[in-house]
C-alpha cells in the first residue's frame, strides 16, 4: 500500500502561521486516512517555526526552486529572514517521505512551503503568482509527485496508476 505525505493543516492540525487549520473534508482524504495511507507533516513546524507565527513569503515571488538554489529568501513582513527554517523543514519533509516510501504528496496550495502552482508574491499584499513553495520544489526535484488539495481526483488517478503498474518502489529505508 502506497503512503501519501499530506500537509498537516489539511488534516485538521492547527499548524498554519495564524494558528488555524485548513481542514479538508474531501471524501478521498477521509478514505485514505481510514486506510492508514496518510503521513501528516508540516514543514514549517518541522523547520522550527512556532504556531502562531508571522506570515512569510518568498521574496519577489521567486519560488521554491530559487530558495533551494540560494538565489531567493523567505522573509517575514518585518524583513526577518526565515529561509533556513524553510530549508530545514523541506529537507525534513523529504526525509520523512523517503522513510515511508512515499511517491506522492498532497500539499496546501498557496503556502511558501507547500504551494504547488501558486504562491504569494512577496509583497504581503495578498497577491499571488505562479510558482511553487520550497517543500513542493524539493519533493518534485526528488521524484515525488505533488498535488494540491483541489486536485485530489488527479491524485487518486496517479495513486491508481502507481499501484496498478507495479512500478519499482523507492527505497523505503531512511
């Protein structure tokens, strides 16, 4: 049985910057949870950020790949640099995924960690741009297929494909 890494906030954990959850009541997540497939994870908390915490955005909407290669930072509205915590959290997510043999993840869209297609532009004015978060970029770069919470149908199709083809599983040892 394939395991699925899931943003903890989607599973009801109050780990977001504002101390809230973004609980998804989607039937697929409920079914996968009951099957024991889900691995709950919050890269920001794993990186050492408190709950609640000031919001953070990737500067100039540069995206997770730019943060990973050192050409962009993750900043708070006061200019405080939290890049290292986002990198630690992304690497912890990858380590966790590998330890469970995870080949796919469902992440919270819009997050500077977990955004798949959209992140905020770095202005802290609520404007979003195309791009992915730091954790999403790292997981993708390491062969883990990522989906947003609004794309669970595609995630289910991918899971069926993975389990139906008997593809070689990634190393399941940390």
